[in-house]
C-alpha cells in the first residue's frame, strides 16, 4: 500500500532545516523555518489526534452497521422462510378446502344412497311384515280347521266303536239263533237262514268297522302331525312378526344416520367457508410479505454495500493513522508502537532459539492442522506448536500488560488468526456457560475476523487498527489493535497483537 511512501514523505517534511539551508536569510527570518516546522508538528499531532478520533467513530459505526447488516440478513432469511410458510399454509388450506368439498359431495351421495336404501328396505320390510302377519293369521286359521277335523274324527271314531259293538252283539245274536234253529230241526230251518244272514251282516259290519277305525287312526295321526307342524309355523310366523318391530328400530337407526350425515354436511360447509376465506387472506398476506421480502433483500444488499464502503473508509483512516505514527512525530501511541515491534522481534528470536536447540521443528511451528478440543464452546483447537507458545510467550505477553495502563491484552496469532496462548486472565478453563467462556477462555481460539486476520497477515513494520472487540453475549469493547509481524528463519509466522483502550 501507499502508507510507507507517504510516511517517508512526512518524515522528509518534518526533517529539521540545516544551518546551510538558513544561510543567506535575513536574521529576523532565520528562525522562521524552525517555527514553521514546530507549527507543522503541532498540526500533524492535531491531525493525527483528529483522525484517530474519526477512526474510532468510523470503526464504531462500521461495527454497528455490520451488526445491523447481519440482523437484516437474518430478518431477510426469516421473511423468506415466512413467505414459504405462508405459501405452505395457503396450499394446505386449499387442500383442506378441496378435501372438504370432496367430503361434502361424498356425504351428499351417501345421504341420497341411505335415503333410497332406507325407503326401499322400508317397503320390502313392510311387505314382509304384512306377509308374515298374513302367514300367522293363516296358520291360526289352519290350526282351528285341524282342531275341528280332529274333533270330528274323534266323533266318527266313537261312532265306529259303537257300530263295532253292535256288530259284536249281532254276531252273538246270530250264534244264539243258529243254536236255537238247530234245536228246532226242520221247524227252525227258516229261522236258521235268517240267523245266517244276520251273521254275515254282522261279519261285514265288523270288518267295515275295523277298517274304518284303522283309517280313522291313520287320519288322526296325519291330522296330529299337521297340527304339530302348523303350530311350529304359527310360532315362527308370530316370532317373525314380533321381530319385525326390532327391524323397524334398525331402520330408524338408518334414518338417524342419514340425519347425522346431513348434519355433517352442514358442519363441513361451515368449516369450508372459513378455510376458503383464510386461503384468500393468506394469498393477500403472501403477496404483501413477498413484497416486504424483496424490500428487505434490497435493503440488506444496500446495507452490505454500505458496510463494505465503511470498511474501506476504516482501512483508509487506519492507513492515515499509521502514516502519522510513522512520520517521526511523537504521538501518545509511539512508545507502544516501538515496544510492540521490539516484542515481536523478541518472539521471533525465541522461536528461532527453540528450533536451534531442538525444542521444536520449523514445520511444527508452521502447523496449520487445527485439531478441535472436545466439549468446548466456543470451539477451541490445538496445534503442534501450542505447547511451545505456552512455554515461551507468557513472559513477553504478561510484561506488555505492565508497559502501558491502556493495554488490555497481548497475544501472538498465526497467519490464520489462531491464538494459541493468551494472557493468564483470559485463559481460564471453560465452564458450562458459553457466554462466560467467550469472555474468559480466549486461548486456543481462532479469531478470523477482519481485524484478527489483518493482524496475523500484516508484513509492514506495524499495523494500527480500530475495532470493536467481541466479548460474547452481545457485548463489545471499542479499542485499538496494534500488531507487528513475527518472522522466524526469514518466514512470516504471524503477528504480535496488542489491544489497548482508546483515550478520548
């Protein structure tokens, strides 16, 4: 960058005027260049102080803009997600409305089918009930007829028994007549003929009577069987007729189910209307949220662009501060800058001595394999040189805290912002509270923000930055970050960072 050239020009401008330069000047004007140089130094100090204050304000503004930009990015993402959620809700409502309409149609079809089926079953059941009632009546009538027939058969049977008795008596009478005719001789011959005729009549009458009795017995058995079967039929018909009332109750349930379906149709219609209304509202809200999402996106892009421009302005102000510090004009930061450069050189010398004495290899010192330490939040990592910096750096870093009361911390970082060993007050074992850890357990951490990376990768004699230090939990400390490069065996290892408070 142009900082070193401008610093060289500033040093040339501030260089004291020699005696030869004043030769030939009028005596009263001989002291004028010295007075001008004094005024220039005062002006440079004032400019440096003013630019320093400006840099602080710009850095603070940059941090705030960065925070707002990050928050706006989150809001933009949230709006985008909200747009998707509303779209899904609208789609779901549309699906519910369509399903409701389908359910209404199905319910209406079911209701019509139930009505038709119930009416048909009612008609069929009515006819069946009438038939069963008629069957029961007919069975009762048949029972009465069979009872009459059975009664008449019993009467005929009694008559047959009487006839058979008469036939028996007639046979006895014929036998007696035959005996008497035999005793009478020729005189009783005519009486014998009559007795024989009576006997034949009695025999035929007895035969007919016995045959009639047998037939009546058979007929009575048939009638008895018919009576029993008809009694069963009558019982079945009566029971069926009685159960028809139960079927009527079941049919009434069908009617009730139909009324329930009709009520469900009304309920579904009452649900469908608000769902469709909600779908329309979601569509309008989605349109508005989509517009807002686009506006937030554009604002986020503009704010990001503004943040980038402010970062450039911060860099420019830091360059100017560096020029003032490098101009040879003493400022309040000059002693600290000199000490930072010296301490960085001391750190490089310690690393080289460790390599020369076999404590560490050069490749180990430049290890970039950052191994995560388990169960740490924020995440801590370790490398092959972490234990070496724990041995070598505390003397330099702790001593820097006593060099200037403004110094808050001093720590070496590698080219990637990895800080292996911090001051003792920032190197506590981690607790379960990540916010407390972020402020008090800052060793073994990678600080790859703009300030941390710039400090680790700067190769100029020194770099003076102004930044907001993230202390965790949304807490920030506005301060200056001074760094000087650490070189080992001709290679750039990283930088020694000094954070110190700003004097306003």
